[in-house]
C-alpha cells in the first residue's frame, strides 16, 4: 500500500486467541500467575 510515496505494510486482522498467544510470547502486558487446584482425592478420606 502506498500513500504519498510512503510504503506501508498490510494490516493483519487477528482473532482474540492469536492476540493472547502473541502477548504471551512477547510477555507484553501480562504478569505470570500461580494457580492451585483442589486435590479431591486427598480430602475424600476426611468426608463423614
């Protein structure tokens, strides 16, 4: 694409999933978060 002699790269439209992948890859605007899941098997022996 040209405008007044300038050459601009084409604009790529992306979906939300690709956007998140790109942000994650570049670590842009994201903070790592540690998560936990409950181990139901561990707590099952304490059920009454």
